[in-house]
């Protein structure tokens, strides 16, 4: 031991070398400003510092300060031939204490328990930063054993039968059933269906399933909202929609198709807005408007809440 300390109030400067000597003193009090340093070549079975308890009991080391003499930490370790070997971290707050952290000789870790039943045993709540945020989140195990989490994705579907003519063109011919929705002639402006997602939910992805019988033109699909603040001044029609949050242009090509919009990130606000999904006619190369050549089949929303 090397240091500039007062040992037991008797020595001011001391260098002590102890080789192969066993000293039984209780207690040793070292006062001073310079820390003790032990220098040497250690290895397993030959440590720099060793504390040996007499009999089958815990060997203890306590940490405290003069500002809070009644509060302290104690590390207690016990090799055991019949029981469970363990090392406990004990804290006393001045009015009582308990073991807060334990590591056993078989590699188990306990928090607020000295007898962990598995490799990690926690008594009480566990807080994980990656789980922060609103909504329920499942935990998954990766191939390497890492626990990860992701927000649970939910699905909301609008069937074709929910679509009705929108805009300000009355008396148009249209079809809406379980299979698809479309205009019978070219007079229709748009087909509209309500979107009824939970307040505060976030739309992550929109997928539109449709039938495109004419590859020469496409249609616009729009997620739109009507702001209730404008309800008395703007008619509830195409003009009345304050904004189109998402626009998807069909990819063309005959037959059944799907088109998607990823990373939408639209937060639903049912307090001030109402939402709808619209298929708006679009004139293409042939100059023809939206009619029975273009049919909407289903709209699928992926969202989190």
C-alpha cells in the first residue's frame, strides 16, 4: 500500500509491504486526502486485494460519507458450499435497507430479489426507452437473440360497396357492390368513401386495389379531409375539401393492379376534421374521363394507434 495518510491517527506518511503475512485487525481506519494505491501483478487466485470472512458468512465492504453517516452501500459476497453463492448490493437510506442488486454464482442477476429464478429476474416495473411512445408494442427476438420492438401495425379496409358519387354532379349513373365500384358513364367526377380511423392514430401506408381496363389513362386516389372550421362558409363538396393529404396515381396497365403510398404519416384528428378517400377521374391520352373502364375494388390502410 502506498499513500500519504494518517493510519489510526498515528502515522502521517507510511509505506507498508506485506508479503505472506496474515494480519487480524478490527477495524482499520485510514484518514487522509491521498487514495491508497496497490500495485502488483495480479491473476485469478492471486488478487491485488483480498478480504476473508471467518466462517460461513458474507464478506462485506461498506461505502459511506461524512455528510450522510446513516446512509450507506454495502457489497456483501458469500462463496457457499451448500447454498447459492452470491454477491449482494445492499443500500440503507438511514431508516432501513434492502438488497437491491444480486449476482449469483451460476450467472443469474436479480433486481430487488436475492434469489433470481432466471438469468434476469426483476421484481417491479421495467422501463425500456425503445418502448417509449403511445400504443402497444410487441417484442420480437432476432436471430442473434437481441430483443427488439416495433409498434403494432393495424389494418383498416374500405370495401368497394362503401363508395358513393361525390362532388356536385347529381343524377349520375354509378355501381357500387361487394366486388367493385365505378361509374356507368363518363359524367361522374369522383367516387367517395368515408374513412373512420381512431382519433390520434397515424396512417403509415395506403394500398389501393383497382381494375384498369384501359392502360391509356389513370385515376387519382386521394385521402382528403374536411375541416369543420370551414363548414359554414365552404360547401361540403370538392371545393370544400381543404387539403388532399395523399395522392396516388394509378400505374396503368389492364387487369387488376395495386398501387401503394408508403411513409404516409398522417395523424388522424377527429376533433376538427372528417376524412374520406376519393377516386377522382383523370383524363388520359385518349381524352376519355373516368367511366366503367376503371373500377375500384378495395382500399387498405396500415396504421398505428
